[in-house]
């Protein structure tokens, strides 16, 4: 059949699909009727199916693969069933996709790609044990299939079977030493396991295979940032943005690094770029608010916090940071609402309890202030943050000491009452001192910084790309 007739046939099928995407069976029937009048091979149909699948036109990929399967036998039919299953997966028709994979495996029980694709469908459907069986079947058919080792490793890693996942990644790299994705994901596993030097080797291997891989540059930058190799981290973030100038995560994390390095103007540019990519990115909005607040641009900071909460009303970190700004500016009632909202969103948010305690103390609500501060201290203990566990109490007790000392001075004409207040001041000063000492013991070399700050805004941290 000539090329013009084939193209006319394809266009008729496409027009029908576009006119009624919810009923693809009509397109299949029309294609079948046309093929009764015109001879087009199943191989040609399968080729078009594969092309449409690559172009994300999954409806057309499905229709043509179904017709191809009805016209063929053997390997062509097997591949047609597999294409149909893949297309249906993308279309969200999971049960039908599974039927196509089963039909493909009935035709060829040893096809590696079918087992792997069927395994992915099962894995994404949460049927982990069944997915694992499909991956094992694929590897039984071909023990050196790099892709199956890779996706099986992903399943094991997500199931926190780290040692087994590592074995699969090693097997994948033995089969294909230059696979970027495997080097990258294996590096991520090693980084999360605290094996930093080994992770770095995998990231370098990934970049040797593809110097423009955005995810690897980003995560390698994050590794270097966490290792306090700041200049090297910057270079990785710059390389990631050279490869993809619109990558949200890189702009965000590079901005975080610059903010922590007190390069405020450059950090602001990165946050602005991140918000161009996603105007509702809560962490960027919140961190940008902190940057503006630290720069004394309070009105602009408040607008960023409001925007962050418009994007996610339950973001505890933003409520906390906004509360600090309001408290700093004497808007106590508004600050209290923000602290309460932060605690409602995350009852175990230690900083929010502590900051709320400090607000209550400033209002002379001493009992409630102590309750909130004790909750904060306990939560810090549960997080194994020994420094803040004691520092939180030290700040409150120091406040009590100052308050009773001032009362004592005011009552110097009434010696008995004055003496009582001075005694209370002394007791609280002793408690404050004890807790400062304990905090300093746990802080070690950073002990000198302990007296310089109380509750401060909390930057939202960076994260690994999956």
C-alpha cells in the first residue's frame, strides 16, 4: 500500500480519536473496517503506535496497537499487546493495561520488557510483592538486563531494603557502566546512608556520562553544601542552572545557600527566579520572607508570608516565622494567632511552643508561659536536641530572674517584700545558669553563640530530588 493511502488511514483514525477520546472502541472499529478495504501490515501499525506513544499521544498508540494485535501473531502480536498495556497505563486505565500485559506474557512468557513494564504498573498500584515477582521473572529471562536491575533497585530502596537495593544498582552498573540514572540514584542512596565519599564518586561518574544532567548537579551540590564545601556547591548549582535555567529546585536551594552565606542580593535573585517557575512554592515564599525581614523590609516580608499561607494555610513553618515578625513589631494578638496556627498544624513544633511561651511571658501570663516552654523543652529532648532542650528553659528562667529583680528594686522601701523578690530572682538566676551550663556542655565549640539569640526564623531546608 502506498504512503499516501497509509497517511490518509492514519489521519482518519486520529480525527475519530480526537472527536471522541472517551470511546476509543469506535476508533478501533473504524480502523478495522478501513483495513478490510486496504491492506496495511501489522508491523506498520505497530511502528505508528510506538511513534505516537513517544509523542505522548497515548490514545492513538492504544488504538493502533490493538488493531495491530488483532492482525498479527508471534513477536509482532506480543509487542502490540505490550504497547497497548503501556498506553493504557499512561491513560490511567490500569485494569485494562494489566489484561494487555497478561495477554503479552501468554504469547511470550520470557519477554524481559513485558515483565518489567508489568512490574512498574504493579509497583505504581501499590502491589509491591507482585511487582517484585515480575522483576524477578524478567531477570530470570535475562540476568544482565540493566533496566530491570535499576527499577528493581528503586522498589527495594522505596521499601527501605537498602542492602538489597544496593546489590541491584551494582548489577545494573555491571551491565551498563555508563548509565546516568543508576549512578545518580545509587549516589542518592549512599548520600542518604551517610556514605558521603562513595556518594560523591557516583555523582562524578554520572556527570562523566552526562555532564548536563540537572538532577545530578543539583544533588551533588546539596551534598557539598551539607559538607560545608560551599564554593564547590555553588559551582554545581550554577552547572545545574546552565543545563536548565528554569529548574525550580536549583534556584530555591542555591538561594538558600546564598542566604546562609549572607549574600543577600544574590539570594533574592534566586528566590525571584524560583517564584517565576512556581509562584506558589511555599518554601521559597517563606524563605524569601525571612530574607526580607532580615534586611529590614518588614512590609515586603509580611507580604511573602501571607502569600505562602495563601498557597498552604497549614504550613507550620510559615505561621511560626510570621508570628516572630509580628511579635517583633509589637503586634502581639496577631502573633499569638500565628503561633497557635503553627501548633495546630504541627503539635510537635518545638520552636513554635517556645516562641509562644516567650510571648505569654511578655504579657505576664507566667503559668501558661511556663507550660508552653516546658512543652518546647520536652519536644527538643525527643528530637535529641540537648542544646535547645536546656536553652529554652534557660531563657525563660533568665526572664523570671530579671522580672523579680526589677520588682525587688521597685519595692526597696518595703524591705520584706523586696527581699522576697530578690530571693526569687536569685533562685531563677540559678536555674537559668544551670541550664545555660548544660546547654554549653552539649554545644561544645559553639557554646559562645548560645547567648546571642533566642527564637529566630527557621529557613526551610533543601531536599533531595527523587
